[in-house]
C-alpha cells in the first residue's frame, strides 16, 4: 500500500489540503501499481485474466467460449499457440501427451493408404474437440485422419477352495430327535486363496471363445443398430470389436453404446460422449483374465 504523505515535510502535518492531496495521490499510485501488475500478468497466458483470455481467443478465432472453464480455455490457447511445428509422429505424440495423457492413446500411420489412426480413451466434450482440431491442423493435407474412440473392459475370474469339517451331533444312546441335524459342517477356513493362480490357459481361451460367440450386434443411443464389424475376433487374449459409425446416420453425438446377443440379450452397456464430426471407427477391447479386484 502506497503512502505518499510520509514523504511530505512535517510542517504539512494535519493540513486538510495536504491530507486530501496525499489521499488522492495514494489512490492514483495504487491504481497505477495494480495496472502495471495486471499488464505483467496479462503478458503470459497462464496468468492472464478473463478479459485477456478473450483477446487471445479472438486472435486465434476461437468462438465457442460460452460456459467453458477458465482453466480449460487457458490450456486450449496454449495448445493452439504451440501447434505451428513441423509434422512428425514424434511431435504429434508430444502434443497428444499434453492433451490426452501419455498412456491413454495409441497413434499409428497406414503409410500405403495415407491414413492416420488415433485410438484414445473417451475424453470430455471439450478435449475431444480440441484433439480433433489439433490433429487436423498438424497433419499433412494428403493424410486422412480416422478417429477410433477406445473402450476397455475387463472380466476377472478366480478360484477359491475352502475346507469344512464334518461334525456328528449325536452319539449312540443319546438321541434327541429333531433338536439338531444329524450332521453339520464347521468351516475351517480357506485353503486356496483367490490371489493364487490356478486357472488354466485352456479355460480362459474357452471363456473368450464363448463370450465372442455371444456378441451379435451393437446398438448406439438405443436407436441405431450396427451389425457389420470391421473386426470381431480375439487378439492378444482380448475380445476386439471394431465397427464404423458414419456421419450420414444423422446422429450428432454418441452418448450410449450397448452390445447385444443375436437373441437381443444385453451383454454390456457404456455411457460416454463422442461427437460425430466425421466418419469414425469405434473399438472395444474386453479382457478376460484371472485376477481379483
């Protein structure tokens, strides 16, 4: 807090005009100090205020700012400012690490067909759109981008063996019929824990084959039925279901996906968010393995 009055000679102490003048100067210098600090903070996106964030968004032609979290808007601006780098897979992975997270996606290129694929876990609406914009701005114009939202589930099986001892409640000559059962079991405890491996690979493979045979079709948003699979197979011990969802279906976003049997029995149900900006491919990976939660 600035106090200019302390710089005046003592002779001006308790003089009304000087007191009023010093108060006015204090307010002016304090306002100047605040504006100077504000200018410094607004020089950096990470510390900029809401008004400066709006200026950055106007420069970058970002229009969808309504109801957006201020921290998301900061990160989006930083992402857009850092896009102008030469396109390489390494550079793209670096950007995706910032947006999605290092272990939350898989990106690869089909060089023969000039196609870039991104498999990623479902993001929020805002970050999904930002990922889409980032890749389309970074990639060469002759490469087609196919987004493959990735859904992963896991089915765990385990085996537990317990021991019980037989106890006979009656002896010869001492018999009170109906008071107790003739024989009862007393639990002695667990002799094989769930955590100990015992399930064979053959059993796991049989369960995977059985589960795969049960898959009949996909239903999106409880309305659109999909029966054609790009992939419906067991790959590396996982049930893999891949299928296309086209923009021409007239659905602007996906918020629910159900997997059904051919007899219309529901197998799995997933709530999610996927905007349909263009044709996409979706991928389910269902693991069936031994383990405990």
